[in-house]
C-alpha cells in the first residue's frame, strides 16, 4: 500500500526560502517518479514538474524553472521541493504525487505554504 | 501552454446525469490517450477517477465514465448522488513531455 507523508504547514516571510518534504513508502522508491503539483487558494491544479527518482534528473514545467528546486534523499525514500525568494503569490498547497504511470494515483495530503509579512 | 478548458460549473439533480467537457489541442488531448480526471472535495487532495480516457481505478463507481473525441474529452456522471458534489479536474499528457490540468469544474448537486 503506497503511503505519502508530507511535512507540515509553513509560514514564511517574503524573500525567505522553504523546503517541503515528501516521504513515500509501500513501494521501491526509485521505481516511481515524483511529481509536484501546486494549488493556490481557491484555484486549480498546476503541474510543477517531476523528479526521476532513479537518475536524480529533475524536469521543471514552464514557470517553475528559477526559484524551484527538486531534490531527493533515496536513503530515506524522501523527495524535497525547495522554493527560494518566496513571494506572496507562492502561497499555495503543494502536493507530491509519486507515479509510475501516465496518471497520478497516489496524492500526498499536501503542504500549505503561506507567504506573508 | 495554456490550461485545458473546462466549464466553470455544472449542476444536476440527484439521479440525473451530467457531462463535463475538457478541451485541449492537437498537442495534448488530441495527441494522446492519457487524459485523466480527478475529483477534489474541499480541503482534500485530489482523487483519481478516470485514467487513460476511459478506465476506472478500483473502487470508483461505474456511474463515472470517460470518453474522448478529437481534442475534447468528457467525464459523465450518471445517477448523480449528493457525495458527487466536488470540483473535477481533467489532465492530459502533452507533446513536450509535461502535464496540463484544466481549470476545474465545480459540480453542484441540487
């Protein structure tokens, strides 16, 4: 049974950085890619990109290529999303979604990141 | 790339059927049979309802069905129930190896 646990909510000031963690279990970690999806308050879903957990190669969607960094620690089956130079518009719930197929079936619970002075 | 186009809202009475459309382009919906539908209740993570246009994961009622014609995919829910009230999002794989979501449709069960 695949389980996904994400780190807790964060409140950050503009200009700061945040690192969200995503620990997956119930499968061999490097056999599923790790996707990240953003949902701003009251808004829709936005695919941010994914991390190839086998090669460590990240792919970023348009709009997520500068201040957003995906990383891994395969020894603890955990993926990370780090956002630097935070802006108010980064306020959102960030979901990690391990996937080995052409669909997203195992969604994490989401991590709310609030950026406010 | 722009988001896939969905109606902002649809509604129906219990027992009725509704259809939600999802329009893309020849670079995404029209190019691949990798259209997915997700259901999201307030404050919850999205839930996979339909994958690869027509397939239902285990546990999803057969009241939910998917289809596609050209650049438009559709989700049909028959025999509407109160618990179906939620937001629904479509998604498609694209020709630049990325995923696009629709803007979401709020389903209201009257």
